[in-house]
């Protein structure tokens, strides 16, 4: 009788475990690996948080890691995620050309790979790309310089300088192309003058989108070309670079009663840059709502893993050198002093206290 009793208890326990286990698996669809460039730019922290929350809402656990802008570290992170058996990978690459071997293994294991915000290149083993319309980001930045020029009375010549993003980031090239589509006619006609003559992307690129590097270059440009001439505008492709440029400009008196601040653009709507816009040190930034991009990416993961049709809205533009990657583009928004409140605070992206 004792033996039968023990068997009965064991079977009951086993049944109970099966119920709990079944419930757990019903709620947890598996782990999704997320590898982002670093934590020095606040936008990546926001991206990570938004993606973890979006994936959790769909039943997934996220393994979120940051690579501190070190390429070998990021490759190693991705390889470790594969070893752990993740169901899918979301990668915002530091250098898009470094993942061929790891992603070939991912495809063999039927692990879906989504390139996030930055395009993974030179491999067929990437399934989808979720990003903002980065060409459109450049267009908005270029248009904001033209608008500022028109508001100032359309004086000629209008002195501008150009900064680019990191050359190993496909987005930087897209932003540059978009901005040049707007600015080039004004440069070619002589309405806008670049005294340094540094226009080509390889001449204006900023490694790792680094603000300190941008500040050093701006210092050199001001010293060499603007001793007596006023610099009217600086096309800066993101907010980290904008902060470096603003520091350089303010260091020689721009933004004072004696010398009006140059027009400075940006991208990412970082808190410190919104404060700079409110102060009048920065003119515009481009807001890319990472909540929307995270939601799109989570939808891509879930649809791909559950056999549904993955929504994309661009099947032509993003050739990574090995294939055209099906892409979903999220629309960016130009933010300035007039609309930051409605776009960023009222929408709940930031609190009022954060931008004060």
C-alpha cells in the first residue's frame, strides 16, 4: 500500500508539474537576443528598454547586451547568444560587415535575424531590417538649414560646414545622401559656401559618431577658416556630434550678444539636446520614436517565429551588398523650439521635468 501511495503521490506531483510547465511555456515563447552598440548615447538605452518591454508584451524574454562600441565584443556577444539557443537575434551593428560567420550559423539553426536601425552588410543571412527613414532624416536636416537661411533674409553667401556620421554605419551614408539632396543645389549655385571645401563624405565623416572628435574638428575649422567670417550653419547628423560642435562654437563666442549662434541640426532628440534647443544653442533635431521602432521590431520577431507574414514597407532600397533586405521604415519627425512640447512631452516620450 505504501508503494502504491508513493506512486500516486509521484504521479500527482508529475501532473502538477506538467500543468505548471505547460503554463510557463504558454507564457514564455523563448529568449530573443538583443545586441546594441553602447550606453554612452542615451538613445541606445531608450531603444533597449523599449524593445525589452515590447518583446515581453508578446511573451518573449530578452537578453539585452551592449558592446561599448567594440566590434570584437559585439561579435562575441552574438556568438554567445547563439550558443545559449536564442529564438531570434536583433542586432544594431557597430560595423555591419563583421557578422558573416555568426549569422551563417544562425541561419543553419533557423534563428531569425533582424538588423535594427543599422544595416548588417555583406551577408545573405539577415532576414529583415527595421529602421527609420534615414534618407528622410537627412532631408529634414537639410530643409531645416534652408528654412533658417530663408528666415534670416536669404543672405548670400551663407557660410555652412558639414559633418557626417561614422563611415562604417550605413545609416550615416543614407543621412548624408538625404541632406545633400537638399543642400547641393544651394552649394552648387554659390548661395551656400563651404569655406573649408570639405564636402565629400570621407572628408566629413565622424568615427563612432563621437562628439569629442567632432569638437576637435570644429575647433580646427573655426581656427583655419572663420577668423573674421561668421559661420552661419553647421549640418550635424546626430545629437552627440551636435553637442561637440556647440561646445566648440561657444568656446569662441558664438551664442553671445556679440556673435549670434550658428544654426545647428541634430538627430535622436536626446535630453541634453532638447535642453540646448530650448536655450537656443541648437536649432533642430530629428525625433525618431524608438517606441514605434521597438514595436515594429517585436512584431517582426513574433510574426517570423509564428509563421505569419512579416510586415515591410520597402523591398527595394536596402541592398546590403549580398541581398536586398526587406525593410520596415518608421517616419522621423523634425523637432524645434516650437513643437518639442507636443512631440516629446505631451506624447509621453519625456516628462516635463526631464527637459527642464
